[in-house]
C-alpha cells in the first residue's frame, strides 16, 4: 500500500498554494548503471533524496516518478510513494509533466533524483516566491561562484540575471565575459546555476509540450527552452550548494562526505 505523506504550508490562507515535489528517477545511466539504487552509507540514493525532500516544510506531498519497477519497489519498501511513468520520455521534465497532468495542485517542484545531499531549505527557497507573485511561472536557484576553476568548468552551468532576479541566459561557458577585466581571476556577480526547479502546474505542462529550441540543443540545457519561448525564470540566490552524482568520482565524493558526517555525529554523540 502506498503512503502519501502530507505536510501543511504555514502561510495565511489567502496565500495557500498546494505544492507537490516530484523526483524523476531513471534506472538507466551511461556512466552509472542503476544510479538511483546505488548504496550511499546504507541507503539507496533515491531514498536519501526522498527523505531529504520530505524534510522540507510546506510540501503537501513527495513522490518519485520512475519507469522502472526496481526503483518503485525500493522507494515503497522504505515507506515512500512512487508513481510509474512511460519509458519513452526524453527528459525528467517530460516525466514530471506526465505525473503533473494527473495531479490537482498549484506548484510542482522538480527535485533531481541524483542529489542525495540536497538541503531541504533549498527546496523551500525555490518555492517561496510563488506565494507573493501570482504571475510567477517558474523559479530556480543560483549560488555565487568564488573559484576561477568553477567559472571555467563546462560541467557547471552559469546563469546571468537581470536586476529583478530573472534569468537572462544559462550557459556552460564562463558568462558574463568581462572584457575590461580579463586579468582578474573571477568577475564579480558570477552565479552557478543549481538545477532545482519549481513551476506553476500549467507552466510545466505547457513547457513539456513545447518543441526543443536551437539554444537548448546547442548548450544541451533544457531550461533555455523556457527562455526562448518567453517563459521568465525567477532565480533565487541561495547560500547552500549541491553535490550531484553524475560520475564515479562524484559518487566517491558523496560517500566520503557521508562517512565524514557519520564520524562527526558519533564523535559528538
């Protein structure tokens, strides 16, 4: 039997938004086969993501969206809720849209299934702007970069924002380029994009139905589809960082982090 965990948002009733977090999880991975089920200090990765998401205040429900019964079985065995989807989705956004079409809610949060150390506060930060801006359609997170190596790393996506905090562009290239200060190690106000998204439900459904765009395909960044189709994305600056798992090296780094955290907990117990 599936167990739906419900948490109430502590907001005035006039601002009450039904918010559901969905975690897309695809079993197949080129570099890390069976990635959602990889062991991280005694728990499968997808379970760690689910539990961290569940700790977020203000969510009405948390669900994993997958096309693989092995992922479903693990999630349900640990007391979570999992929804089966089609296997032919091109992206996690498309997978979430299939689930969102069956839901009655205001806001859908896309929490990546390979972020086992996601801070619950980050999810809350992405959702918060919707309460006071009825026109807002989509939000995401960003964090200031303070290392030149990160700025020039094509695996880290950068975002340039306008004065109101809306995204102007996302790129794997180092943006913005400061021509007049080429000798400086790092330009000011440089932001790393953190791939956590929140959408109005209708916006998510519309976005998934839109065709891919030239910039999206050139950069291999799906969020550019939203910008090219005129959907504004509010960026929320966070002090937290993420540690996603895309490679074996990432996996080793997360495992080391968890071992260190466990050692500290035992030391202070």
